[in-house]
C-alpha cells in the first residue's frame, strides 16, 4: 500500500468522528443541488442563463464520469454527498445535456452539507472561492463503493488528497432513498437528516473494519526504491491499479504497464515470476472475484454488476461468467445465502 494512503484514511476517519457526524447530528444546513437547487432553510441561489451543454463521451479511464473541460464541469453517474469544512466556496450547477440551458451559483459556507443527484454537471468549488482558503469533502455514492476524497482551495489553486474507496453496500441503498426523499414535494426533514447520518456511520464502520482500498486514479509512475524489493513494489502497484480500474472496459495490460512505469514485457515477466500467472489472467481473476462479491453481497441488477466489472453489454458479461463458473450470474446468485438488504 502506498505510504500516503494511511494518512488519507486517518484524515477521513477523523473528519467523520470530529466533524461530519457531530455536525449532521446537530442539524447542520443541508442543500440539494438539483436544477433548480433546494435548501431546508432560506437560501438564495443566483441563476444565470446559459446555452445547453453539448453531449459528451464518457471518460476513457473513469466511465462513471462525464467532463466538459471548457466549462470546468463534471457529472457523476451516482449521487454525490459533500461538505465544506472551512471557509466559503461557490459551486456552479448546470442543467444536464439536452435540457434547456440554465446555471446556478450556490455559495456554500463552512459546516454545510449538500447532495448532488446523478448526471447533474457541477464544479468542485473551482468556480470561485469567497475566501482565500476553503476545505471540502466529496463522496461519490457509487453502487460498487464509496469513492471519497478531500480537497483544499488555496488562493485560487485546488489541492486534492488521495482517493479512498470504502466498501459498504448498505450505504448505496441509503443514498438512493435519501435522493428520493429530497425529490418528494412533502419531504421529511427528519428522514433526510437520519439517512445522511446513517451514511456517515456506515463509512466510519467500513474504515474501522478496514474495508477500503487505496489510491485511485494515480496516473504518474511511482517512485520505487532501488533495492531487491523493487520488483515486489512494482507488482503491488500494478495489482492495486488493476483493482481500482476494474470497471474500465478499456483497461489493458499495456495500460497497467504504462502506469506502473515499466514495459509490457517486464510486467508480464514480473507477474509470471511472482504470482505464477499472466497480467491478463490476473485481471480476469479479479473481475470474476468482484462479480462474485457484487452478486453475493448486493441486490444490484445484473446489468449494473456487468458495468462495474468492466463489461459494456450484460449479455457479454453473462456469457463470460458462465464460462468461468459454469453458472449464469442469476443462477450463481440464487445458490448463495441471501443476507443482503432489499430495496
């Protein structure tokens, strides 16, 4: 595990214990970044007329993200829960592609939580900060994991901490129910606070039970120490990179070698020497393990399981899974103990 990962884990754990859980329990302000935005208390939002956003292709390495670099906008295919720790920062919210143009500028002060629905383009506080310094956290409440990180806005520059991926399936169910509650005409403030608090409690439990994976999206070659353990370090980094990019249907052994800072032949030699299998076989094995976990530990539809295992078409995933296990995904799930929560 990279040396900076424990620090990121500790930072998120302390934030949950000392800030997020006490703040939400004390009735901190909550905002809903839909179009238009909503708030549980009187809040002013500035609306600006804008042309509709163009259609956008999915990110090559992160298929759950759509990006508009010229507009400095991203949208995530999962609910995003956020909180501003310190300072005060502006978020830019746009209507999704294909819908009539419209943009809102939302000023978020410290100790304020916000929820962004899937598919809503937004900035990560880049639009403009009201202070020289602001700190915030974003949590992508994806169906296969909680993808969270903190970042700092300091004199117009943004410094982002390493990503941490928490594995807590119950939190995803709560996230979608929280989203549904926000969208009800007669929403329950008590339920919204309750769901949000439970999500943070589940995150803390996942951290304490060590159900997390380390740095996600590290694209620069790591600095390896020049000793006899260098090969082991490279292999460990390559395996981590594979684990964190399994949902990318374009992931190839050449990509893994490139991001590990070695040639493809060197990567193949390392895998064969230290694990007894090729990188391609290891990638397939990890996808199969992830598919089994998602089928056993959740009630996700097969099409979502296939997506999070790096398959574009559920039919291709089902055929591949049957070849590996001699059971279709549906048959495999029906043969397992049903100890998961149902919607």
